[in-house]
C-alpha cells in the first residue's frame, strides 16, 4: 500500500521505491503495471503459488504415512 501512495505522489522512480521497500525492481514494476487499473486495491495480496493438489484430509493422511517411515511400506530405507 505504501508503494501505491508513492505512485500517487509521482516523484519517485520505481528503482527508488524498490530500495525504500526492500523489494526487487521487478516487483515494483509489476505493481506499477497493475496500479492504473485498480489503484491500491490492485496491489492487495492475492493467492500465491499454484493450487494445492491434495485436500486437507489427503495432506493429513500423507503426513501420517510419511511419519511411519519407509519400512512400514515395504522399503528397506
């Protein structure tokens, strides 16, 4: 949101904003590209990364199986 405020002021380069915020120039460039379409709301965090392949129950089952170790599943090590 601070980046959006700096974009509004219009006195700072993307490189300066990156240095102030401690992020990459590429991140600021991405934010600056999104900012004209949606303002500060366009910079709100969204989903990061890909969707999970397993649902929560499958994740719990996998953790349980892994904690049993390889021997419980026919592997020597």
